[in-house]
């Protein structure tokens, strides 16, 4: 099942600096130019960086799609302060994107 436009729009409204790119009916999420997670089947999933795991200690781990790597499910997508803190912490731990040739 593809994610709805309404759901991705709501997620993007919750955090300034968050952008999305559509991919095969789902959405890859970027924060500051780095991939931090995605929206898959109307679920907000983020990369399980060390800080994300600490911030979301009880978050279930789910697969974004068959064959994908486990990600953390963000269940409270209405807490803007938490989401900002979460995306900022993930951003800090990810490497800089590789430059395109």
C-alpha cells in the first residue's frame, strides 16, 4: 500500500527543514540534505542511529519494505518539539552526503 499524500503532507508540516522525495509510492525524508528516514505505508520510520535509539528506547523496529533494513517507528508524529530534536540528533550522526561527479 502506498502512502497517502495527506499523511506525508502532515509529517512535513510537523518539522521545519524536513523535505521528501517520492519513490515508488513512498517517500524518502531528508533533513539538512541527509536521508534521515522515510514514510512507508503511512508509517514514519527513521534511521536507528545511536541517539535515535536513546530518544526512542521503546520504539518498535519495523521494515520499511521487504528486504529493507530495520528502522524505528515514530508513533507520536504530533509532537513537533520531539520530532525536531529527533531529526537534529539523527542529522548530527550521519555522514555528509557523497558529492556527485
